């Protein structure tokens, strides 16, 4: 890393300033601030393969800029933190789990996390790895740590929005020699920094709010333990789970507006949650930013922003489907974190333990008044 880039990384900055400048190379006359994507399967390689770039499956300059940006966001000023990018969030999750665990090991997972985790559990068990599960809320995973090799945390949980105390769980896990990985997708690095709270790995899907436009798939892993990250890197090489240069470049470009989007979407999400809370019908609204939310006390200690996702429950599948059909601004789509608001009846996938009328609403960047009017109007229209 150049002296200029290193100085910029170590200088105290606000979140928006850091997001705008993260991972950029040293300014060079007549060159772009963010170099374009490098499309290369191989590089000129005279003599011994001493790098840094030898073959496209191992390294790419476009990845390097993005990985530096991610490490700066997840752990500002810490030069020992590494980041590795992947073609999807699930590729990143799989890289951590399957690079760290062996037959006979024990993994502790949440039983209320991302809906693909049950498939992950089945694959781990097929490889002879014992899997224990407990809910996210109430730090319930604490009781399962004895004899474990790795603890997987997802906070806030998706889609239920429960929160656990990362520091408490990490301290308890490390006292037993257990590695800790945190899925930070919903919070983003601007909402919470798992490594600063004691985690060994911070893992996320870049498909969601990190890039925020719903137009690319990406994932990443950050960690400060060189040996553990070397194992993750080796897994990426073995399975070929590599990000495309264009996707990596688009992701880096999008990070520049991360703080603008996160601040706008979090503020609007709170306004939407308050509007839903204030309706006469009980919608079982969940949002960590609501003072009365069961997760608020823990979330307010470890999160700087509470995210863009609000959940609530309608009394039936039919009512939920009428609600979604009545929306005009909000798209009926899966995923979350984009600048265009989306909502879905989460039970349609079958992988989440939620009621049939459970709605996951991802709040976008629309004007709050317009979005609230659309949501409340759809609730009124669907009630009949």
C-alpha cells in the first residue's frame, strides 16, 4: 500500500468520508480516482511466480481495491485486518464454515437465521460435523458452546430482527477456544463492527445494502487472524469461488454512497416502524430502533444504525397477499437493502419459522412520506 493510501486509511474520518475514499489508490496525475475493472485470466509472469498478480483465480487488482475498502470499513486503522471478496454471500459463508471445520468438530448456529442455513447444516452434518442450534434472542447460543469449534452469529437475525450481544458471546466463546463468525449483512459495517466487538470473522452478503442497487451478487469475509484467513483464501482458490471484476468494481463504486443510503434508509425505516406501531391493529412490529422493541437495549449498545428492514405480521396469508398486491411504490421481491423499497411474504419460501402473514419490508430511499402513505394505504385496502 502506498504511503498516501496508508495515511488516508489511518487518519480519523467520519463514516461518510471513509466510505467515499475507502480502498482508493494513491492519486496519480491523469488517472481515474477508481481504476476501471481489470479483466484478466493471466498476467505477464517472467521468472518465478512471486506476484502480486499471477493468475486470475488467485488475485485481481480490482479485488485488491475493493478488499482494502472493506477492511477499512470493517476495521478502520487496523492494518492487520484482511478482507476477501466472493461471488455471493453464500460463497463467503461457506468459505468460513468449510475452511475452519473438520469431521468431528462442533458448530453452533442460530436456528432463526438466513433461510439457507438449514441447507448448510445438512451439508455440515453430511461431512461428519455436529451442529447445535439455538435462537438469536436472549444470547441463547451461550448454552451450547462447550466443546464447540466455531460459533456462527447472525445479528440482527433475518428475518425476525432479534439481536444478541456479540461481545458477551465472543468472550464466552474465546474462553472455551471457540472461533466466532458474525453475519453482518443486515447491519453493514456502518451499523456495527463485529471485529471490534470480539469476533474473529465478519461475513456479509454484498448483494444487499452494502452495494444497495439490487444489480449484483457479492460476498466478503474480513478477519485479523492471518492463519484463519489463509485457510479462507485457500478454500476460495480450491473451489474457485471468485468474484467477477465488473461486480467487484461496481461494488466499490457503490460503497461511496453507503453512508448516504444507510442514513436515509435507517431514518425512514424508523419512521415506517413508528407508523405501523401506531395503527389500531396489532401488527407485532419489529425494528431494533424502536425503544419498545425486545432487541433495542442490546442493539443500542453495539449498533450505530439500526438498518433498513422492518418486519410485521398480518393475521393471514390472504391478508398479506392482498397487502402486497395493493402496494404501488414497494416492489414484491426478495432480498433487502436496495434503494427501491421491497416487501415480501416471507413464508412463501418455506425456510423460515414465521407465520404465514409475516411481512419483511426493506425500506429504500424514497421520500418517507410517500413510502409511509403507500404502506398504510395498502394496509387499509387489504383490510377489506
